[in-house]
């Protein structure tokens, strides 16, 4: 399933969840409350899976950047970095809806540092910033996982 389709499905499920919640409160039917709970869990799982897939893709692109830099192929590294930044920018609206802004801003700052080091052709600094960015992307994925830690 493409991410755009998954996002539309998530938004539709959120809308259905709101309607179900209103119906459950208005009609006071326990079955609707259970349906609301099931829909909430389904939307959470779908959202976590979509974000995990997107972050894994960004990390793969980042690996391509660092691999090209390791071979001193700076043109390829800069092209890969431009593709990564473009992909990141396309998803900003969605990310700002589902994640904390501080976490997104941290990843954005690290992404800009990586781009700067790639433009300066500084392999050491690029490698360090890429490791930090990969850790931040892991943190973003973890934030949306359905787990006891995140529920509590």
C-alpha cells in the first residue's frame, strides 16, 4: 500500500473514530465504544507501520549518502542528499500532525547538517551527523509504536 493511500485511510479512520465516539456518547451503546476502541488501535497500528516504513526509507537513503561519501563520490552523495531532503520535505505536513514538533525540528536540523557537510565534502563530519540523524529517525519510529511505554 502506498503511503499516500495509507495516509488517506488513516484520516478516514480518524474521521470514523470521531463519528463513532459522538455516537457512543449520544446513544450510550457499549458496542459502539468497543468499535471505537478497535478503530483507535487499528489507526495507531497503521500509523506506526507507515511511519516505520518511511523512516526506514530515509535511513536507506542516508546510508547511500554516506556510502558515496566514503568512496569520495561527492556528486552522487550530494544527489542522494538532495533526494533525501526532497522526500523529507514532502512529508512535513503529515509529520507535524502525528509527531512532536521538537523531535521533527531536531531531525530537520540534523538533516541540514548532513547536507552542509556533503556540500563541504567533509566525510568525517558527515558520518557523525548521519549517525545522529539515523538515531533521531529511530526515535521518531519508536514514538509511534503501539507499546505500553507509549500508552503510559
